[in-house]
C-alpha cells in the first residue's frame, strides 16, 4: 500500500493546477506548459501559461509570466518565501529568472532532455555563477506531465504531415 504524505498531496494539488494551465496553453496552440506560484502560507499568488505564439513574445514562457505576476502581487521581486510548480523543467531563460527572483523552491513535473537548465542538460541554480541556492524537486506528476507534452507534439506532427 502506497502511503502519500500530506506534503506530497499538496505538491500534487498544485502541480494539477499547473497541468490545467498547460492544457489551456496547448489548446491555444502553445507548447503546453503551465506554472503556479504559492506563498509561504500556501496561497496561490500567481499563475502563467506559455503565451509565446499568442503574444508574439519570445519571453512569454509560463514561468516568466508567473514570476512577474508574483512580484506584482507581493510588491517585491524577491520571492524567497515562494514555491513555483511548473509542468516542465525550466529552460535557461526561465532558470535564470528563477534564480534572479530568489525563488525559495522549484517543483517541476518532467525533465526536459533538450533544454532543461535545472538538472538535465545544464544546472543553472547550482552553477558557480548563481548567486542564489534553490531547493528543487522534480518528478511530481511526472507521467501526466510527460503524456500531456507527448500527446500535444504528436498531434502537431500529424497536423503538419497532413498539410504536406
């Protein structure tokens, strides 16, 4: 029998919220990535979903949008008491922004073997160039996050092949 600890149940709850946002992004034609940020009291203070295509903005990643909203919500760019949940391991842009925001903890769903910049390809948070140490947990609802991305990309490939 699997025992699920209360902390892990909370992580699953917030990651599920990020997955819902990723679905919204995917339905809008964006790579399905979603992010939420909670404060030290466990309250949702910000959320984001990929919007690069809709906004024609190369920086409109789910994590960046959530970081900006959290900073506005707290009236402070230092997010050291906050936790971000994101469905995909952050890329270099987002990992750098997370370090710059002094985020307290990052929890992500699935590793990104192509551009992951937290643990997989490179490790920006633990780099000697990083001025902030970040607690990181990967693999929360990993199979759901992986399946969501794989399904979206498979559908896009099928649509592309039909258009040829």
